[in-house]
C-alpha cells in the first residue's frame, strides 16, 4: 500500500488494516518515498535471551563494579 502524509492523518484506520493484512506501507511525501512501515511479525520475532549479545560474559565471575572499574582504567586515578 502507498500512503501520503495526508493519508497518515486522515486514513490511519485503512493503514492499520493494511498492516493487519501483513502489507508493507510505503510513505510518500510530494510523490517521493520517505519511508516504509513494515507489519510486526510476532512469529518471526526473536526472544531477547536468544540474541548472541545476551550472556556473552556468562563465564566470567567479575562483579559489575569491578568490570566497570576495569573498563574505565586509570582515568580517574590521574586527578
């Protein structure tokens, strides 16, 4: 579906129905594409715990305070 900026304001119900039908909505401004609204796919979304970043330091037993101190280095010791 293609929608102008005015359609976003006055035809939001139609745009939401298109998203319910799993259609992409292309936003136009003066006839040029400004963006795309993709429907949310609950089945395709991943869980946060499955992201590779989550638990990347799970084998380290350092406290958060010690880890932050290690990351900051000697920055505050020079004062």
